[in-house]
C-alpha cells in the first residue's frame, strides 16, 4: 500500500507522490533518491497481505432480489488471491526495479553524461554513444503463460504497490517508476514507440507525441528520443504486454523489436519486463535471451495450476462470496469439479464460479452443485472447451494447438444476461401487481354477485359457493359475466318449481337493470349492497339476514 503520503497535483491534473526518502539498509541502494523514494522492500507476509484484493461483500446481500444479486456477482471479477507464483513475481519485480536504478543516480556525474550523449546523438543524427565507463545495471524478466492464467492481473496488482509518479525537488525531476505498454496487433516497433510517447504525455502533461510521434519520423529517431526521455524522467521499468503480437509483424519486425529491448537494457539502462502467451516463447528464445543471460532474474513460465495447496487456497478464499439464497458448503467433490472443468486455469475457475451462481439465481435453484457447475462449464464456456479438453488430455501435441486459452470477459457476459434477468424481475413485479389488484377487486365482485343472487331468491350459501368457484376458474370476469355464469350453474344444479322459474324468467329480464344499478353505485363509490338497498331491490329485514349469511 502507498500509505498516507503527501500528494502533488501536476499541471495536467494527474496526481504524483511527493518524494519522501527511506534510508536504505542495503549499501548498494544508499543515497540514491530514485530508490529511497520507493516504498519499503516487502517481506513475504506483507506482500501476501498487500497483494490480496477482496470483494465488497455482506451476507445480508443474499436476501436481495435476484437482479441486485446479479449486479453484485460482477465484483468477483476483481477478486485477487495471491499464491506462490504471485509472491515470486513481486519479489523479482522489486529487485528488477531497484537494481535498474543503481546505475542511474540523478545526483551522479554519469547521469548528466548520459543525457549529454543523447543530446549530442539527436543533434548530429547519429547513434547514441554511452561513455564506456558507465555500466548499465538494468536487467529484464520475461513472463509467459496461457491466456487466462492471470499474468496481466498479477503484474497490475504488483504495480499497484508502487506510486507511478514521484516528484523530487533535489534533483528537480518527476520520476516515472514504471510505464506499461501493450504490443500493438501489428507487432511493429513504430506503433510501440508512438504508444510510448502518448503514455508519457498522458502521465506528465508533455507533448512528446506531437513533437516526435509523427509517422513521418524514422524509427531510429523515435528510438533515440525514447532513450533520452526514459533517462530524463527516470523510468524505472518498462513493461511490455502481449508480446506474442510480434509474430504478426513483417520485414523482420520481431527482430527489430527484440533488438530495441536489448538496447534499452544494455545501453540505455532501462529495466524491461515482457509478458506474453505461450506463442511468445519462439520469439524470446532468440537472441534476446542470450543478450541478458547474466541478468539473474530469469524467465517465468506460468502453466495451469496443479491440484494442490495453491489451488485449495484460491478456491477456499473465493468460496465465501456467495450470493445465492442458500449457502453451499465447499466439498472435495466441488473442488474437484471446478478443477476438472477449468483444468487449473485460474481465470476460467473464478469466472465459472460466478457464472454458476448466475445460473443458480436465474433458474431459482439458489444453490451450487457439482452438476450445475459442470453444466454451466459446458454450456457457457463452449469457446474454451477445445482448449480445456486439450489440457485434460495432457498430450503436448494437443495442447500446442491451443497455446492461447481464450480469456473470458465476465462483466460483458453478466451484462448480456442482465436484460433477461431484469425482464424476469419486471414480469414478476407485474404479476404481483395484477394479483394485488385482483385481490382488491375479488371481494367486491363476490359481494355484489351474492347480493344480486340473493335478491333473485337464490339460497345465499349456495350462491356464495358457486361464485367463489367461478372466481377461481374465470379470468378477470366482468360483474355481468360472473352473475350470468352463476345463474346458469345454480339453475343446472337445482330443479326449480314453476313459481321459481317464473321468478327467474322475470329476473333474467331484469339483470341488465340490476347491472346498471350496480354500475351507478360504482360511479358514486357506493357498494353494490348499499345501492341495491337504496333503489329498493333489497328489503331491510332481508338485508340483515343476507349479511349474516355472507359472513358465516
């Protein structure tokens, strides 16, 4: 963590850390402001704690509506649990950065001599000639591995331990601790140089791209300017990601790029870290490895995690973040299932955990099972199944066909599913609204129908039972429709005497009149019972008797 240090706002609005120096316990690093302004060197325990990135989570969120919980799931994509490879990376980068600064003390005479050498080369349009007595202490690291293994995420977590910009007053300089670039898809050196100028301008408010980044400028002139700028702004480490793209470059483009990196390390004195997928191995095994054989930092190759302690730490750490209504205990069977379906690719494992929860929420299963996890893996991760099967086979010939496991954008996937989930929530809300309206309407329909039937000399108990049954069977019946249906049912069930039939005949003729009276009552906000009583359809003694029957 960067702590509560004083910050400085640059003219372009970016924020930099004001230099505060920590006396070094290592003689090699003493009196070098670029090193002593960096955060303290971390122990393994401190590195583990500071690299960990937990997810904002509260168990009470499991009781939220499904669409809220679906949003919360996106937090899993930002989860980071360090394992041994990450701690190793942090330690190597810490040494790479500091040792690169050993030979670049801005208070030393050699620092001025190198800057003068760059100025002379640019003025006379010739290759930079560093004084022979100035030795570079820079070195390099390469990190290659399957896509989805977490290389980029890991280095970004490591970089988060350092301020990117530090403002010094003695000497007066803005130190750029690190600069991260992505190798362009065309894999050309010119594109990388242009990206360098843009990134520096965005950081410290310079106009290098406008001055030196024009496509009409030669690559040689751009490279010289980069060396000058890197020295002037004390860039500690240059991180180049996606270096496998160099394979797509034409006219020996990858060789030119590698020569540029060698020059940065050996001549200009800038430490370099290169990151790429397994496809980058062929490039790295050329002359760049030979040029930095004595660096001491070596190469890092990250393959899929093995089923063991690191895997258990990862799964056990993330398992607490459950948003299903029912919490699922982590079992060995579930661990085995996640490993089987991800084959130790951490990106797939973490996202499979999120996707399985999304499916459980969406289908209202609301719990995680090995069967659900396997189903989601096969249905939602179809694109990576050929690669997973290759890893599962363990055969190198199969794995080499799919060296770049395709990473999955979990947030995009969940966002795509969000309209479906939101629509389900809207439909459910609409159903609840209609149910409430029906519940509010049903008592008045029941009451008006029973009262009307009572006024037609039907037995109130029988009439109430018939009307209740019809309300369950009919979909939103009108009062008239309900009354007519009830009369038909009651007539069918009872054998009426001739007097009753004569009454019914007359009553049917008066149904429209009764309906008009009831509608009039509605307009006046008077109940059917009250309006029928006012209009003389229900005598007072019968009213009291009818109400008692309806309530019973």
